């Protein structure tokens, strides 16, 4: 090239090609969106991203994901309403002549409850009376208890310096050791039963027993200050993990046994196809339990609701008044005894996954102006480059585009690949047409 000449691109041709390429790119944003989706359908699996629903969703600014309704079967649990009968001396004073209530009085109340349709009962009582009941009274009490469809009797205990053998009535209630995982040291513990008036009655062995109130163990004596937290579902008795009173009765009502329970201490507890989160003390969150307080007057007058099929009867020992405990035990029983029921529901799901959003910068005016200016400069400069430099530059453009799209995938952001690749293809005939011309310094064409 002579020092008296210079090369340039004809401005008219440059302007025409610039307008053509810009218009094609803008039109391609809408006309080639499907092709962009197909390109991402090929790109995403190579990035280890699974595509669901046939293809991904590439959303423009302000566009909501396309959804569809999917029918599904869901298991819900219907907690039964559990009655609460708290037999403290103040409550019973108006209905009974002699206090505290004895074994025969309890047998009468239990018989009344059976007549009202109560089929399942949990009895929390020290089973110690001022006047030692005779053999007939104790056998009558056991027979009435055995008349319920499901029943459980609480056994009170303590931690003694010298451990006793685990009571015979609790041995079969232990959860198999291989089904208990984790650290169980946070569970309430006992190693010796407190004396009670039924321990020596042969018929008592046929009752369903479960550990209940423990001496010196606040977790079993008072409910947690957190309202939706159950009483402990599990206790350790001589190292064995045993369901407590409400859990033992709930298992019986569900037709389950302690051998059907799996425990991961501090994590969860599973039984009957249901898994609940479990804290280190063996407690779970109460989910919509149903309880109803009853009075002795309602029971003796047969005015309690007939639909009440399950009940907790608590007779506290002297000096152990805690009415809130009975309500919490009943609430625990209600939630654990909930019967499963399948319902057909519908849920909204995205029509395709993953969902990618358009790069926000593409909609900003400064980005559009910068892109238009960059395209103009590209058309102006590329034709002037020597062939050995122009070809690598052209080859680098799509590679750079695909690399940038790949880098944005973890952010769930997409680029208009198809329109930009179309722009690159149109650059090839544009560069062929925009051949530089040489002019002298005084405007004469060379």
C-alpha cells in the first residue's frame, strides 16, 4: 500500500449490512426462541443438569413459568379426639363421698366409660390407695380394664442405687435393640418400679403396661414449656428402650407392636409407615391433636359425647398435681394414634425443568446501544484485517459465545444463542461484500 493511499469500507454498504444484521438479530429473539431452547436442551445435560418434562423453560424478563396440574395421592392422618379425665381430689370432691378414690371407685368410672362407647383407654395412676383393696376389688378392676378394646396402664418407676430386674410386664414391650440407633442417653431413664397395689395380681400380667411417671425425672412429670411439644415417647429401663404410655396405646390402636418401631435417637422415629422428627429426649412436634376435657360429673351422668372413643384417665398421687400434664399426654396420644387416609389432591408443577431466566443486562438500554455500536465497529474493522488474523477472530466469536453461556448455567441464566449464532453466520457474507477500497489522499480511487 502506497503512503499516498489508505483503505476503508464504503459507508453506504456498511450501513446497509449493519441495519440488516441488527434487524435479523432482533427478529431472531422471537422467531428463533425455539431453536435456542433446543440448543440449551443439548447443552444442559453436558453440564450435568437433568432436564425434566422434555425441555427446559427459558423465561424472558417478567415471564412466569408455564405450569400444569398433576394429580397425586397423598396420605393424611386424622387424629382421634381423646378425652381427658383428670381425677384430682378437688375435681372429685363433689361426686364422691370418700376421698381419695379407691380401686373400686375407679372400676365404676371405667365401667361407665365403657357404656359411653370408649373403646381405648390409657390409665396414668400410682395405683396406690390408702385402704389396701382386697383381692376381689383388684380383680374387678383388672377385668374392667381388660374389657376395653385397647388399654394401657402406666407403670411408675425411679432410678435406684441398686437396679431391679425389668418387670415382666415391660420385657415384651421393649423395642429390639437392633432397631434403635444413636445416643439414647437423653431419654428419661429408670431401673426400678415404684410399688403399686396391682403388682401381685395375676390378672394384671394380662394388661398392657408401659412406663409412665418417673420419680425425679421432670421430663415425665411436667409438660414442656413449648406448647406443641409432646411428652417423651420413649424411656430407657435398664438400658432397654420402651414406648411410654401414650405411645404404647397408640401402637395398639394402630394394630402395631414395639417390634414395628424404628428409632434414630435425636433424628426420627418410624412406625406403621409414618416417620416423625424426634428430639434427643424422645419428643415430637404435636400436629393438630384433638382433645376434650371431661369431668367426673359428665361421666357419672352419662352426658359425655358419645363419639368419644379414646380417653386418658389420670389419677395423680398426693402432691403431684399437674393438670397440664394430662392434657399433653392426651394430645400426644391423639397425634400418634392418627389413622392414615389416602386423598386425591392436585399440585402445580413446572411444565419443564430446569427454569432459566434471561440475562437481565440484555434488556437494559445501555446494553442494546453498546451491542449496536460493537456490531458497527466489527463490520468496520474486520474487513480491514489481513486474512490470517480475520479467520481466527471469526472462529473465536462462536466459541466465546458458547463459553459465556456455559459459565452462566450455574446461575440459571440463558443467552439468546440462536439469534447470536445467526448473526455470526450473516457476518460471513457481510465480510465478503464489504471489501475495502483504496483511495489516494486527494480522493481518487486506486
